[in-house]
C-alpha cells in the first residue's frame, strides 16, 4: 500500500526553502504568540515551563540540579532566539531551514506550555461548548502547524 501525504496547507517545501501558506490573520497570530512565548520564557517563573525543561535525573536531585545549572540558560536562550526568529519571519514568503527549525521549536514549546496550562492529554476529546474551547482549538491548530512544519522539513 502506498501512503501519500495530504496536500500542504500551511507550509510547503519549494527547493531549498519552505513557502509559508498562512494568511495574514494567521501570520499576525503567530507573531503575537511568538511575542507572548518570548515573554513567558524570559520571565522563567511560570510553573508550566517545567514541561519545556524535562528532568534528566528523576531519582537524583543533586545530579538534576547540576544538569539544570549546566543547560538551563542555554535552553532559555535558544527558545528566546527561536521566538525572535518567528516574530521576524511571521510575514515572510518563505523560510530557510534554520528559520523553519525555529518555527518548529516555538510551535512545540507553545503546545507544551498551553497543554500544561489546560491540563490536557492527547486522549482528551474536544467539546466546543466547554469554557476552554478557544484555548483547546488553539492547541489543536498549533499541533496542525507543527505537523506541517515537520512535513515540510522532511521533504527537504
């Protein structure tokens, strides 16, 4: 059986670059989300951020603290830089591979952060009448965009 990938709706590979197929409102939203993500990561005080920095040593607090002291600042800087790239390229016609990687990182970070705040799992259904339906719809959209960026990157 031959599996075919569906037609790209948000990102499409075109030679060495990835074309951004998002509309103006979606681009504005991505710029706003990148700005918000940057602010939250820079503040580094939101408990939901713990999901962005997984524990390397679950059973050894001392080793975990040592590990975190070595990598945490670099991980924060990488995420801040990625958010800056998304903000700078939100209205670009296309992205190079490094810019696409930044989009993937921000989309994944936003999904983890929002999913943690909403306390959702992959198995949770969607109730359009729920009070948090708009946030859950945003979470689903971010997942769709992440899937699209991964697909575009794998086409390269």
